């Protein structure tokens, strides 16, 4: 059954954690801005407004010969320049929130006719003008004297919090999903070759317990699989001995008595012997074969030539000019291709059969394409079940034993290969064996 693609657990975990932390960061930043940054900025603006108003009143009360000394003192100790202005200051729009706080504080402390004027020059300085009636006083101070802009401070907090949140979410999501990914890969191997690695029983208690339960289940399944294969092989072997004696006895009888019944019994015994042999192959197909360097093209040429002895002129081999030599299980590969060729010869309807060898990156594709009746789409996977035959008469001469494709699938899964059947648009079936190979072998063959 085809699964609907769902968002990964990693993505969901990371998104959930990141969303929660970001909402918290924004709420905390807003609370800090409202309850800390704004009050501090407002208080600082009030203090500066008090100082400017007091300095203007002191200047107004001092005799003219003391004005210069008072201005030098302000500049030296408070970094504020003070001078009299002959013309009113032209106000400009200032984006600093602190200056807005300062304007509001001055309006509260001055009379309506002392309307303060504020401006920003091109040299990173602010100017504040206070009308003292007899004197038009202009204060000037650098931007560096005022506190940092609250909005910039909040923006930095949000940006740094966002980056920290992303990193923490990624680490947490990876810590949660990495053991599950290892578990999924191990479960996939159980469904394939049955040789699942033992997972490390470490980490958090729940994940360690999950790994322990999986390891125990894996060992039990492996033990049952081995027992089933041993039982099947034992029963098949024990059945062959009496069949051999029966065949010998019938052979001896046939020397004295020639009878169609004896010939039929002898054929039945031979078919039973072949069926038991197929069952033994199915049991042995669960055992992984030791790989060795194999010339795929030479193996295909040999098998096609052998098959042409049964069907002269029907088979044709297509492969790349480059020789394909890889490390692979040769006997299992030969058995898989042989079963696919037998299937094509049986159902191909005496039409041409193409044997194809291709390579895409790190995968070798071997195809057997016939021009027979084809196969319904809904049966493309069902035919790999043991003893399943599309031909419903159960006649072995037309439908086979029903174990050939099952053996091919078992051999493929044991060695990490894939096998599939597809109907061709012009009629017939394409049977493909997909073999992942070592990247070094793939590069050398390309």
C-alpha cells in the first residue's frame, strides 16, 4: 500500500519547539520593553530635561561675565554646549524615541511661551532651544550622550533570541528523532534481509527501553526465521529420500512391465522432486551469500546463450560498451536472472525477449523484457507470493510451480536488491532487478 507523505517528526518537533520559544521570546521582549526599557528611557529623558531647564535658569540669573565660564563647565563636566542664539532654531523631524520623551518632559517643565525647539544637525548632534525671554539659549549635545535606542535594543534581543531558538530547536528535534530514524532503518532491514543490527540501549530511559524491546523482538524474529528455514529444509530433505526409493522401484518395474500408469507415476514423482527442490531453494534464499568480483556482462552472455538452447533466436542482449565488474553474490544473481528468464520464456508467447543491462549512478539495472500477454497492475506484487500463479489451472507445464518469483524476491531482499514487474505499453512484461553497488565499483564501471 502506498503511504501518503507526511511531515517528518523532526520537522514537526523543531517547528513546535521553535514556535513556542519564539512566542516566549517575543512576549518576554515586549514585557521587558514596556516595563523596563521604556521607563528607563523616560526617566533618563526627565533627568536631562530637568538639567537643561535648571541650566537655562542659572544662565539667566548669572551676570554676563560669568556666562563663558558656566558654558565651559557644562562642556567639560556634562558634554553639553551652551550658547546664546540670535535667531530661532528651525525644528526638524527626529526619529529617536528618546528625543520624543525629552520634548514631552520639557513641555511639562516650561511655560507655554517657552516652547522648546529640537533639531538634529548633520554632525550627529542634537540641539535644544529654550526661550528664557531675555535670552534665546541653545543647548547642543552628541548622540553618544543619550542611551541606546530602545527599538534597536529590542530588535537585537529578538534577532539573537530567534537564532538561539533555531539552534536549540534543531538540537532538540535531532536528539528526539535520531534514535527513531535508527529504529526505522533497523526495522526496514528486518523486512528486507532479516539481519537487523542491534540498537544501542543508551540515552533517555524511554528510548533505551524502546531499543531494548526492539532488540529482543529482532532476536526472536531471527530465531523463528532460522527455525522455519531449518524445518522446511529438513522436511524437504526427508521427503526426497522416499521419493528417490519410489522412483528407483518404479524404474525397476518399468523394465519388466511397460505401462502408461507407471510412466505417469514416474513423471509425478519427478515433479514432486522438483517442487521440493524449489522449496529447499526458497529456504536457502534467506542465507546471505559471500560476495566476490563478478563480470556482470560475461554472466549475462553465458545465461543468454544457455537460454537460447531452449528457444533459439528469441533472446537478445543489450548492454553498455563498458565492461561491468562489481563485487556481488554471483550464484544468487545467476539464480535471480535465471528465474526471470524462465518466466519470460514461459509467458512470452514465443516472441522476442530482450535482456538489458544499464547503470544509473550507483545502481545496476538488469531487465528481462518479453512481448507476452502482460500482467494486470494489481497482480504486479501478488505474483511474488509463494505458490501464486496467474494461470489458474494449476498445470505445472503451463504455470510452473509458483515458486520461481518468490525465490527471486527472497534472494533479492536477502542481498539488498530490488525486483519488480511492470507491464509494457506495447504488450508484455518488463522484469527489473535493481542492484545497488559500491560507489568505487560504480565509478570504475562508468
